[in-house]
């Protein structure tokens, strides 16, 4: 019965039968069973893929690393530790971070909230999937995994619908007892959150503490001396695409004295702990020497009292203009009005004189100044939040006291949801560390703090290990990877070898070799060579092959292909820059609104697009469409609001997310928004038509793509991630969006981040989802997986290089991958219908050093030739290498798969064929030429001599094709 249920559910996932919601309705969260079955669907698409042998190679970068969520260090040997990345999987080092091995690449998800290692039990590893930082790209998990063989194999242990896990703790003496703090869904309420406990190694779980559908467990501490004492931190949070409620009265700390079976709230108002609607995320740290001492780091959303400002009568306040009459406005002092305009960064063309003239003529009302600065959809607050606060109990939670009198400024601001870790040093109850934007330490129990962040340490700190044996020995995990210090933060060194960059976008130029550009989460914008191979050789040369060209959170990039020097890059919320790489000149680019209009709304990743018809033209999206005819210098607003108008909240919403222009027709444009609106313009952006009303509503338009093969064809992908809806919404229209057809119905239940059309094969599409890369050879009717060499990581952007035929893949967790897709592009219906198709083989240069060592201590030099072919059926394939006269000199066997195959040949000659081969070589010699001798090289192998050969491939069905192989002789100087 169980198998029948599974097969039906799997069929549903493969057929893409999720029902599209009606207009105005909210998308539903995807059931956990469907997400787990998506793994099987993905594996089936891998097994059926025609590109299973097409290798993706990682081209880095590694320097900037990516966000860490946890570090677990061996108590016996601290040079051995595990590092969990937010979206890059689990890695292990056995040499203090000099190198790492990935251990968690092929499961249903790669995102990790927390890990626990039972070092006394064969290093049994527990993984709680789903990052607990409630950020824009905090991917959700599918529960708990366990490995009992060092990460070679994994077993899913349940808690499927917890989505985000804050903490896992293994009982100090009983390996079968484990506690889990489950935070629950990020974008929707659910009951699968709270504290879970198992006493049978994860076979069964009991939820022992539950608060409500929006309050989950974010942290846990277990008393090492008495494991019956357990502390749990709960956090109320409600994130939506347009708003984030970051705290609530149900946030707080609970204690159990019976091993987590029953609980008591120890953070009530009488305890001294904050107990109101503004309590946000809470981190805990127990002092092992005296477990009655517990620290709590609290994100307090209470507002700070208004600061007393110096009396400055000449300074105007924005709210004054809201109800001001024209007569009152005209009486204002010009000096004060100009100071107000400067302070609020009004464009230079607006002066007291010019505005007064417009008010006097009736063209403007004074309220226009208020409107200019006030977004009606944005929440407004008079003062800052209190932010990070540290509390301490010395009596096991009976009473709490805030450790400091003043505010801990510049620690959290309003981003406490992204942090929340506090650590007390195991050797000193008054030595603590708190992690936020900076890394702070206190030597006096939290009364005062100092920053120990080094010059080479990334900000935004997420994890910290404090040595129990050596004071000041720290391993820090942050948004830029791992740093290690032996002197309490005076000096740090990097341990950033894994390629775990979290890219949002990708672009290429036309240099030779071409360069790859990309924007990363919290790590700016970087550019590097497409032929990069990981090496530490750069450290001796002093220049890393990749270069950072922009800061902040890196966003979209565009490159002017005419000279490859003009680059447009940006950071969050529409702050873009034009860079001239040759001169270093930088020009800030951002559209502005006019006086009398409300502020523009910009997406976190505001879209830009450089017209390939005229690369002086730059398109830019806020909630409106903007165009510059002069490389961004004269941004002109051409449209009204192209979204649904925004929603009240503290997150920018009702913004454009995607812009594309038809490669076939200048001025045929498309936009997509974060609230599900797609519009098109046929006149360069002056007039727009809404074309998304028949599509599922309220979803994020992750891409809209104009076809390079048919003028009226357009593709779009919709993303329900911000509703915890992971349905793969993919559509095509053949008439500019009047009618839409759903495609990709066999894709797994994985949210789609990007769809791209191949520039050469009109049938070939590429799709990047939260868990991998897929391609279609029939315009999206069916898809197959492309995963050879790349783990099941989120793919955020794709680009096919038009000259080199390389597919460049921007992942959010494993940096950048590249695969040459020339052979994939060739798989037209005509080729697919053939039993066998062979591809041309590039000539090779002969080297007399084949089979020898360049140095006595070096490796033997060996040639390598790749023989590519397509076969329509799997089976044993025979490859024969023949001379010009048809003499077989080598024969290879390959267990070929249906699809593309790549057989490696070392240019060797079968020893039994050597004499016949030598005879043929000599039959071509002139009488005065020295006879050829075929003899083994120093490695004992006979290699082919310069000349022409034929490679014959025969499939199991008997189909045979040949291709010429040319081995070029070394060029020699003329002796005349």
C-alpha cells in the first residue's frame, strides 16, 4: 500500500498537476510529501538525461566564500571540524581549514540550519535542514538527516515540514536522545514547529513544546552536567513578500527539568526578561562550569526614546508640508528651504526659488514635498529599535538582568532576524561573544563590548566556536566564510577554500578568453576569467584571478560588448554604477521621481538591461520603466506603475524584477514584477499592455525572456517561494502574452529562479531551480537534468555565451559552473532521430615527450583525446582507431548511455598491432628517408605518430560512423 501511495504522488510531481490559484487568491504552501518526492523526480530526470555525460566544471570563485550557519569542532583535535553553509551544503576539514571535502550534495535539499556531531559515536552527524536566518534567500529544508559513516551515506529521519531548524543537540551520554528546535515555515503559518525529542535515534519524534503557528524554536541549550535541564528560545516571526513582523509576545525562553518532556516559561514579565509584542530573535549560551549561568542575546524591537535635538529653528520638517497652504509656503525662508532640499537629497534642479515659482503659479502644492519623500506603502517609524540586548541569569532562569546600560549601537539595526548568536567562553563566565554585523566580545560579563573583527574578516557573523582548552582560540563563521584566530581576534586567517559563493546574477563579455561577472549575496560584484581553475598559485604572485568591482549585495550586471570595458553593476534596492574598467571612472546610476510624485519602489535586485541593438541604451526597472539613451546618464521614466501598486509593509514590494528586450526587434520589451504582473511594450516603452491576468496570480516573476528565434514568442517563470509554494511555474506564449501555455510539467516540485532560451537551437531551453539545472529539447514540453559535476544547489541565473557556446551557471551556494553545450545545441530532431551521430574531432599536436617525465620527480606526460558522439540507445559501443589504409591500431569498448557520450583515448597503439602499424608508416617513406620505428615510450606505451587517422564508432545496434583524426607534426625550421 505504501508503494502505491508513493508512486501516485510521484506521478503527480512529475506531471506538474498543481492547480494554479485563481486571481486574487494566495498561493498555498507545498506539502512536505511532495517536496520529498521531488527528489525522486529529480533523480529520474538525471537517469533519463541525454546529457548525463556532459560535465559541468566549477570556475570559482572561492575568495569571498559564502554564508556559514554552523561550525562543529572535534573535542580531541580542533584541526578537524565541520562547516555548514546556508545554501552550500556540509563540508569537513581534517587540516585546520586548508582544504575541505563536501559531504551533503545529493539530498533533497542542501540548505542547513544546524548540525550536531556525536564525536564519541563514530562521528555520527545530525543535520537540521533549512537555514534559520529568515532572510530573502534563506532556503527551507525537509527535516532532519543522519549519517553514521562520516557523511558517505545519509538517512532522512523525519520532521519533514519543519522547513527551518535552529538547533540540534545530542544527549551528552545517550546517542539515541536528540533534541531539535524547529522554527517552522518562513512565509506561511504551520504547526510543525517547536521542540522535538527522540529517544530512539530518530526513528520516532515527539513534539514536547508548541506555542502557535507563527512561533517556532530558534535555539536550545542542554546542561552538560544534568541533561534533564534544557532551555529553549522561541521566536515569533511572520515574513511576507511585503512585510516582516520580526517579534511578538510569544517570543521567549522556556525551561525543562525533565529532559525536555515538560516546560515552563522563564521569561515572564516578573523575571526581568523583556515580555511584550516586540521581542524578536533570541540566542542562548550556557556556561558549562556553572549551568545556572545562562546568557540570552535578544533582538528587542521596542523603539528607542526620541533623542532631544538641538533647537534649530531654521531646519524644516517634512510633515510640515503636508497641510501647508501656498501662502504659508511662500513665506518660508529660502535659506531654510534650500537646506531642507539638500538634507533630503532633492535633485539639484529643485531650488527654493524654482519650487516657490511653481507653487505660486498653482502648478505645485506644498504637499508635493511631503509626497516626494513619503512612500505610502512603506511603514514609517519615528525612532530606531533598541536592537541587540544581552541578558544574564545566575539562577537557572528564575531572574534575568540586562548586562549593559547603554545601547549596543550598529550591532543589529533592524536586521536582528539575520543574527542571534551569543557564546560564553567555557573557561570564564564573564567572557562572552555576541555576533551581529560586527563580532563583539566582553570581558566583564556584558557590561562593555569591543570589536574584534579583523581587516580580513567579513562582517555579518553567524557562528562561533570558542576553544574549551585554549583561551582566545576562535573559529568564526560569517557571510564571507571561515576565519580562525589564536589571540582572541587580534589576528585572523582565512579558511576559504570551498567554492560556495551565493550568486544572484551572471553576465559575460566578449574578451578572449571571455570573463564572467556576477553579483553575490553580501559579497559585492566580482569578475574573473572563464578558464579559471582552482589553485593557490595566485598567493605567490600576489593577485587573485577574480577581482571585486563593487560592494554591498551584488545584483545584476551588464557589459557593453563593443569594448568589454563599460560595465554596469549594482547593489541592493536599485543603486547601480557604470564602471569604465580602462580608466577606473565610476558613475552612479539610479532613476529619480519628479516633485509631486511619490518615491519610486525598488526591488532588492532591481532589474537592468542593456539593449544589444544599441548598447548606449540602458533599461532600468523600479515600479516603473526607465530608459537612458546615454549609458545611464539621463534616466527617463517612460511608464506609469507596471505592478499591482504595492502593499503596506516594511519590505519593498510592488517592484519590477525582470526586463528583457527582443533580440529580433528593437523596442519590443517585457517587464515582470514581484507581485505577478507581466507587461509588454511594442514601442520602446512608451505604452504598455498587461498580459499576465490569465496566469497564476500574486507570484514573483523570476524571469521573462523574449525569444531569439521567433519575434512574438516569450517565456516566463513564476516563483512561489515567498508563499512556501515550490511549484515549478513555467509558461510560453507565441503571441506576446495574449495566450499562455504551461510547459515543464515534468519538472520536480522546485521553485524556478530562471529560464533561458538557447541562442542557437530554438528547441533548447534551460531552467534553474532551487535545487538544480534542467534542459529541454522540445521547447519545454519535457525536461531532463544536467547535473554531472554540479551538486543539487540552487541555480539563480544562466547565460549562454554566444561565441563560445558555453552555458554559464550562477549558483546560490556553489559559485559558478560552466559547460560547453555545443553538442547539446546540435541535438535537433534530425540528430535525435539518428541511431548514431559523431562529432568532429579537433586536430592534435604531436609531442615527442609523450610517455616521459619532464622532471624525474614529476608526472608522466600523457596525451588525452575525447571522442564525442550521440547514440539513441544504450549499450556496448566499439571504437576503432584506424590508419589511412584502414589498419586497426587500437580498439576500445564503452558502455555507452543513451544521449551524449565522451570516450577518452590516450592515443596508444595496441602492442599486437605495432608491427603492422610500423610497416604502413614505412610504406609511405621515400627511399632517402629514414625508416620509421615504432617503439614504446618510457612508460611502456606505443603512441600514434603524426598523420591522418580514422575513428570508427559502432553501436550495439550496428550503426557505424567515422570521423577523421589529424595528429600534426611539430613545425621545424627550414634547412635551406
